[in-house]
């Protein structure tokens, strides 16, 4: 019998399995496909703790807490695996293209500064000076401490790390989770065999809800399709910051490419097609926001299925009425950002250690009390 069985090999599942195994537990990680093969590797890799939240509160603080863990997180992975996840402290520019945007972004700037974060307003001339490839704007909110990682490299590093200290089964499609007949632990059934564990952590992304249905959890998770592309500016051209607007974002990577994202398709189900319509929408938005990238070279395109929750915030913790069954689900657009802090929460949940008050709003037993962002 394993001490813990973790279901799901994305950013949340792998980081949780790795941290659990570091406590000396015997951990089995089950992944339906390849480790990091779904939404986590498809992510643009933004660590937008300040970008992603529209008001102060528990979720904002959770995002800041996880962002603060990132430098040590990627350094530790590099020490273990030799794989550099390429954490870039390049900041994010959130663009304003009309007066309404200016008002909203300046309001965000004020409350974030009031809550101890760094944020700065750049006028139109300063935006153009710092990012000459962009169109003339009304200004931009600079979030200097938001950053980004290379998501595929982060997944490679996590995969290498978990394989060092966990038992890993890829291509293991979990079909059912059942209580042991003795009431002690769980049996996790897959298409190729069954495994027993004292505790189970469900972190299966957009595929989590079906596994949790027998346990009457409040977790409502739907796939939200996102299509992305990579472009390469002509020689001598580049953007310094991650550039974000309501319609598109641009995330520069160390290899010289720029990740362009992303659609947010809530009715696509599990469809994996990359479509001309979606790419046309993205590239039209790019050329409007950054006309200096009109002649950028197309590199590739891809998609991912984000695990959407009703208010974009996760459920984490032990399921009521199912001792030993834990969840870490519904992270939507923030699985990469929230992986380090989620793993801390999972370890404390499995260890039956009390959570600090700041984490309580995300407990699976309390999540329905959260207000939308």
C-alpha cells in the first residue's frame, strides 16, 4: 500500500507529489497520458499574481504567496534535475487603450499599492519609450514583480524530479476511486490495474469532476479551451515586458520567441482542434496592439484544456465525509502560478495539520462561500 496516491501529472499534481515524497512518504503518481502533457505544458507561463486578481482579498494574497515561493522553487528543481525553468523577472504591462481602461487600471494600482505591492502608472510616452513595437496607448499599469516561466521546461523539471522520488505510472487512466472494504484507505482503479493508498489526492485538472462524483463534493469543473501561438520577431526587434490587454497577451521567452495567447472557449468541451478562426482573432489583436510585430515569423500553435471553476478559484483540501481523500482542483488559468503554494496546502492537508486562516477560503468544505473575483 502507498502512503499517498496522486492522480494527475500536471503542475499541481507533480508539485504536490514531489513535496509529499520529500516528507518521506511512499507516493504513487498516476497520469492518464504523459507527465505535463495537458494544460500545464500548454500554458504561457505567466506568474501574474497582481494581474489575475481584480480586487483585494484571500485569492489575491494566495497568488502573492505562491509567486514569492517561485525563485526557491525553480532553484530547487534546477539543483535536483539540472533543468532551468527560465524564471524571468520581466514584469507585466497591462495596457489601457481608452479612458475607461485608464480609470479601471489606476483604481487597481491604488488598491494594490495600499496592500503592499509594487505598481506604477506609465503614461503614453513612457510606454512607447519602453516598448516601441506597441501601438499608441492611453498608458499602462506596470506590475514589476509579476514574472513568467517557460512552462514546458518547468514540466520537464518537475517530471524529472518526481521520477527520482515517486513511483510514476504514465498512461494510467483512472476509472474509479473506492473506499477499501475495511474502511482503511482507498483503491484507485485504472484501465490496467488497481492500487491501494492510505490517502488519495485528486489533481486531474479538467478531468477531475468525474472522479469526484461518487463523493458528493461541490467541485464543478469544466474544460475551458485555450488556443495559443508562438511568433518570432525579426532580428533586432523584441519586447521587454509581458504585454497584456483584454484581447490578447504577449509573453517573451529567452529563446527569442513570443507566446501569443489565448482564447477562452467555455463551450468547446474536450475538443482539441486548433482553428483558423481562433488564430485569426489572436493575430488581429496582436497587430492592433503591437503593429511592430506585423512581420513577425510564425513558429507554431497549440492548445490546452484549463480546469475551469465557477469563480476561477481552486478547491483544495480533504473532502467532507471521505477521510483521506484530498483535492487540488479548479485552478483555471493559474495552475502554474499556484503550484508551489497548493503543494504546501496539500502536504498540510494530508498531514492533518491545521491550515492558517488565510487558506481557509479555498478549503473544499468552504469554497462555496467565496465571492467571484
